C-alpha cells in the first residue's frame, strides 16, 4: 500500500493518504477496490502488469465519453505500474439500480450524435480481454467484415470452434453485403460493450456507463447489444427511438451485430456460446435468402 501511495501522490501531484482499501465484488477481469482517502474515495482496478495497456486504453475511452457531456462516466484519475501489478484509479461513484430508463435512452441518443468521418478508433482496444482491431476505414461494411466478424471467426478457429459454425460464419462474411442495401450508417461514437452490467445510476439517479470499448461505427451495434442479454426497460427504447429513430433494417441487423459478441463470449468462455453463435448465423443467413 505504501508503494501505491507514493506513486499516486506523484501522479496527482499532491500528498495522498490511503486510510483503507476494501475489496469490491463483481470485477470479472480486474481486482477492484474502494479506496478510502481524502477528500473523496476512489475506485481502484488492479491487474497483472501484462494488462497495463488494457487499463490505459480504458482510461482513454472513459475520457472520450466524458468529453461528450452526455452519459456520466467515472472519470480517470491516474494509472501506472507498481511491481508486478498495474492499476487504474477512477472517481468513485455510489451505484444504484433505480433511475430513469428514458433518461438513459435520451442521453445515449445524444452520445450517438457525436460523429466522425471514419469508422474505427485512434487505437486498438479490448472487448473484455479480447483484442479489438480498430484501424480506421471509410467503408462500414469493410470495417465490420474485417475488423469485427472475421477477427472473431479467426479466434474461434484457434479456439477449436465446431466446423459447422466456422462454415456458416464464412458464408455470412461473403453474403453480409445484402444487409446493407440502401443503408449507410453514420459513424457514431459508441460505448461498444453496452450490456446491463455496464450501466447503473448514481446517487442522484443519473445514468452512468463504464467499462467501454469505444470506437466510431453504426449506432445500431450499441442498441443491439442492449437486447442481447436484456436488462433495459421499454422506456429506454421508447425514449431512444423518439430522440433518434432507427432504420427499419435494424430488425435483422441486430442479430448480425450481436453475433460479434456471441462469438467473443465463445472465445472467452467456450461452452454453449458456440451453439448460440451457429444459430445466430443461420438466422441471419435465412434473412438473406
């Protein structure tokens, strides 16, 4: 703790006295703690030093979202390495599950109004602990084909996915252009990993998002992931649609976009996600016939 105190004091350019560190349950990737210090408590993520680039990227993603002044995020304070560990120190926010889904929907729509003239990001980042290539591209279909779907299929092959899944995935890679006839999405700033475990409400019932995997792309991908595991209210969707209506083709493309996340879950956890990914491939392919 003393080594961490010394480095943090140097990082934030003022003395920092840590009174207490309390573990927080729920961190799937990093060890997480509440750091009691003055004037305000902080949230601390710790990982093996080999994952330092991932924590640095998370800090930059949070900063990018924070600059939009739309959805609230826990703001980064400092990051660094101590011994065999790396850390990310964030603003500590008391999370609550009660708040306005409609406000969350409206603010997400405002976030998606922040656009760029390319698809991608200024650096590669991570979706969970999986690498996420983000080399900039001016063609969305090409970006998704090569930086998203093909990337996950290569990892799935390395992870011994069933041949039927890989074959259906390859067919979808070839035929996916049919999903984008008369549809060319704006390049919106995306959270990138927007499931119910990555949002909450603060003490004033304001929506908060965290653990992002940002890039500029089709906003439908964020909305699709909210539907993958559930947990978002009707009010959320109604408010979003009122603020920023979706194209009619979203009904089919949402399954296509969620295939990326299902494949990623297979690559991270294995198990039944292979079957779910195969069924998703077949469902989307049937829509393309």
